[in-house]
C-alpha cells in the first residue's frame, strides 16, 4: 500500500530542517574563519560577515609554519596506522570467532580485562622509551596501533554470525586459515571493517597526545599538534598585548584562526567519509548476497 503523500511531505520537511540544523554550525565556523578579527570582537559570530578577511588562512598557509609538512605527516600516519590497525583487528577477530581455535575464550577474557583496567601513563611512556620510539615517526603510529578491544569484539561478534559451514567447506577444499580469513571472512565483513576503519582513521588523524609525549623534533610534528602549538602561541601573544607587556605587533586573528584551524583539520575527514560510506554500502550488498 502506497504511503500517503502528506506523510511523505512531512518526512521530507523534517529531514530538510534537520539537515539545515546540522549544516548551520559548520557553515558558521566556515564564515567566521573568513571574518575580520575586529569585526568578530565587535559583532560576534555572524553567518554573513560584516568584513571579510583572509588573515587567518594567510597566517596558517603562508606564515612561517611547517603546515604542509605536518599535513603530509598526518596523512602518512593515518593511512599506515589505520591500515595496520584494521588488519590486526580483523585477524584477531577471526581468531576469536573461529570455533576450532584453542583458548579463544581465554584470549577474549584477556582482551576484555584491558577494557576495564588501565596500566597508567608512566608504564606506557616507559615502554615506548624502551622500544626506542622517542623522536621517530613510529612514535606516532605504534602506540596507537594495538587494536582497540571494543573494535576487536565488534569484529569478533560480526564474524561469529557467519555460518560455520563456509569454513568447513573451505577446509574440505584444502583452504588454510589465512585463505579463509582474507578471501571469505573479510569480504563478508566489509561493513564492520569499514566502521572500524572510520574509527581508527579519525583516531589517528586527531591524535596529538603521542606527539606531546614522544616527539620533540619539529620535523615530525603532526598537523593537530602543530595547530595546537600555534593556537597556544597566539593566545599567549594576545594575553601579553592585553597586559601591556607586548606592543606594536598588530592584532592577531585569534578567533578566526581557531575556526580556520577547525576547517583545515576536518576537511580531509569530510572528504574521506563519502567514499567510506559507499564502501560501507557495498560491503552490505556483498554480505547480503554471499551470506
């Protein structure tokens, strides 16, 4: 039975209004990043700027900041770290879901304990020092590489739903666990693998804590940490100017820089998500046909 047109119209109206409410904050951030700093102080945040200014982007993109190098570092660690983490989590999830794997329940309990208890910051730091990760590119990858237990159980539970008959049939044909995992389980688990890829990718892209703790070399600063330091320096200059300690340096675009920083940092994630969403839908179709 066809739904009433009035009901469809109400649905479309609600979705349109909800979409506008979701877009407005992002649009506001974008417009404030192009607003003159004096105008922001006088009129506050505006969707239609009283006076346009590109000072924030000039400072970030053309100032004396290694922004492009930090961008490349963040892209590199996000791609390498996410790929390795998803691969590790997928293989561990297959092991814990395999009925023939010995002690898989004991291993599951071991991983579950790590979700409840944390060793703390000092042992984490000392272990990284012992591994020789200080001031290396691996300091931005390996400490976050060990799979998240939540993601592990997410993958394990999804793989547990795959019929055992597929594994048994493959083993009769002489397939190894490696072949079964990569040629049967992983294609069927594309939806959950795409989900944890998004989790790991955003985690690596937004990670600045590892840089604070393990990196002193400015050549290895990721984007998030570089922009964090830049905003801290701008805030310090503003405080010195307001207190009279520093003068004659002009007005620093503090608020617009914050918004421009947000635009620059979320840009790659916003561009990446539609492709991942398509991949997610493709994985659903594959699972529905072959499952």
